C-alpha cells in the first residue's frame, strides 16, 4: 500500500498517476489519498513503510514528519522537509523529491528568460523550502525575494539557507520580479489567489503556481488574462512522482506514462 498523506488530499491526482504505473507494470500495489491529522501522520507513515509500502507527504506535514524518519537524504537535511518515504533494511527513509520536481519546471521556464532573474517566492512551508533549495544552484538567478504572511517564518527560513541572493521582504507590493512562484496552498479552493499581480510594480514575465486543480488556479487565470505565461503544479507533480517511484523501486517508471495518466 502506498499513499499521499496530508490535509486536504481529496484534490490529489497522485493516486491516478501512480496507479496507472502499477497497472502498466503489473505491480501488486495500490496508491490512495489518505487524510490524516498531525498526530496520525507520523505513525501512519512508519506503519506503511515498515509494512513494505511507502508514499508521499503533502501540506501541512512535510516538516512535521522529520521526527518519524530513521534516515534522511541530503535534500531533507538541507530543506528541513520530506515529501517521500519508504523503508529499507528495517529503517524508514525520507527524501524531498519536490526539489527535483521544481528544478525540472524551473529549467524549462528559465530557458526562455535569460539571466540575472529576480524571483518572488510566496510561502515558507515545505514546498517553499524545496523551491529555495533548487534556486540556490541556479546560475540564472540574481535575487530571490521571500514573502510569507507570517514574517517570522519567512525570516527564519531565509536565515536557514544563508544565501546572499535570498532576502525576506515585508511586502510583495511594489516589487518587480521576473518570475512569481506560489509555494503556498492559496488557490486550492479555486477562489483565492496568494497575491494580486496588478499590485506589483511591473508584471512578471512568468508565473509558476505549485497548486493545481481541475481548472486553472486563480493565480494562473489572472496571469492568463494579463498575457503572462503561467504553469500550475501538474508538471511538478509528475516530475516529483517519477522521482518518488525511482526511490521506492530502484527504477524509473515508463517514460511519459504518468504525464499521460494525468491528462
């Protein structure tokens, strides 16, 4: 048994793409979306892993589950967040495949924008940590601005990375980023956007929203209205899921299968 653990999870497309691979490869496994409380998440994670399965962790527990891991990859240590778990030799492992997922999206976006880019990252949770870690190694980035409604969380996260190009900003209004990255959960309800792009000093050249749904997210809808290229979280979902599959089984899924299942 494999699962995505979080709250909320009813919107998740992870079961669709993982089960498609299990069926295509004849693997005797099943993947479900399981809503859990903060108290349940860690014990459920360990039980699933030690029973031969594994899975993923989503909002708001990517930081919370670290205490339930026996082994962490360097990506987990660097970000302080885990989104993928499994067991090996009786020990529960955790990784952060969100880093690989976002990096794949970022490289495609940055390829058309050039260098010396300014990036506004919204959020200070597990997804934002993966984004910041991925951007730290990007030569195209000149400045990263981090904003979160909770200023203390944003400041603590900026200090954790200690990256000279990264700064915490008190207000996103009036900034002129080349790229806006939404790493908050705003937009899951299909109604609320994390920011109003019209309140920036200048429109961004691209928008990356890590949220996704059956319809375009509010942030992506506004970007489209303004003629700004935008991507939602589906591409990152597939890329991190492919990396998760590799961790669990030691081999990647058939190329393109998850993307086709998602569509």
